[in-house]
């Protein structure tokens, strides 16, 4: 996957969790974070405030509540 595909995904969806992007692109979260950090530095994407777990079962994976938003 190249950076432009990630950009296109976020422009279409406006915001997405890291878990959703991992499923869509079939990529490791750390690899996606590296690409997302490039888009963040360019001012095109922002990492949304850390999600909070509901306080119930504690079964949510961190990737499921880590969201990124298209800002351009």
C-alpha cells in the first residue's frame, strides 16, 4: 500500500479507527502509524483525542479506540 491509498481512504471515510484501517489494508498497526505520522506532519490528518474505554468489560483493543481524522 502506498501513502496515496491511505489518503484516499481517509478522504472518503473522514475518520477511521486504526483497527478499521488494519482490516481494510491488511497491515500491521505500527506500519500504518508510520504512514499516518507522515500525513499528520503534512497537516492532512490528525489523531483524535485518545478514546476512552467504557469501563465495562475491558475487552476493547487499543487499536479499536485509536481514531484518525482527515482535516484537509
